[in-house]
C-alpha cells in the first residue's frame, strides 16, 4: 500500500504532505488561543508561554538528537514517523488533559521536542 501511495504521487510529494501534517502540530494551539484565555482565565500575553514552550522544546529536541547521534544511528523515516505519532499524542494530551497554563505548556514542550524529529528529518528525507 505504501509503495503504491509513493509511486502514485511521487516520493517528494509524499514527504511534503507528511511534513505539512507533522509540522501542523507547531501551530495547532494558536487556533484555540481565544478560547483558552476564557476557559483558563489567563491573559492574552500568557498565550505566548505556550508558543515559547514549543520553541524551547524544539531547541531541546534538536540538542538531544544532535548529541545522541540518533539521526546517524536510526533511519530518518523511522525517527520522523515515531516523532509524528508521539507529537500527536502530546497534542491530544494538550487538548484533552490540560487544565491550565502550566500543564498546557508542558504538553506543548513535548510537542516541540517531537518536532525536532519531524522537521529536520523530513528535510533529510527529501
């Protein structure tokens, strides 16, 4: 099935679509900012902490991948898929389990760490 998909649309197009879906995690919380301000009783400025948590997670994740040599020891496609699945689980946790700014920021930090296995690995695949 996977071979048919890649042959049908081409490998670069398949990677591009996967990259689009994977990196969409980066911006998923932005669409709920207005609702989070109301539900969590936080200020609009506090939403910046959620964005900063993703950025910090990406930096930490990139550092972990770099220092561990994971990109050289494991197939880029495996890192990409595992990171996308775990990132989606962190995003699901953010949506269903976050009760405030701190828990939300921790889930978003996890998303950022996972993005370090999605964005750079996707670039390596293409």
